[in-house]
C-alpha cells in the first residue's frame, strides 16, 4: 500500500520514493498535496502499491528480525 509520511520519523526511512510520498515535518501543505495525489490517482496508487509490495517482500521476516534483535542483546 502506498503511503504518505513525513521525513521526521522512522517510517520515511523505510519508504522508497517510488512507493510513497514523503513530506518534511510540519509541512501540512505538501503532505496534503501528496495525499490528494494518492487519493485521486488510481494509476499512481497501483504503481506505488506494486513497488511497496515488492519492497516489503525484500525485508526480513518477523522470525529473522527477532533472532537478529535477540543476538544483538546477547552481544
């Protein structure tokens, strides 16, 4: 699913430019425009959704993430 986020948090680091829109923190106008683009363009949503899906599939699964986290804690 394509997303509209601000660059002020962790979500923006996970969102490739082709899979969503990123606005600067506090820039309500830019975020609003980005959201309108997603709402009113079915083609854009479909394109970004496919890229988001492929990006998500490339990320480690939950089991791998938990093992990595536990290994980091055990140091």
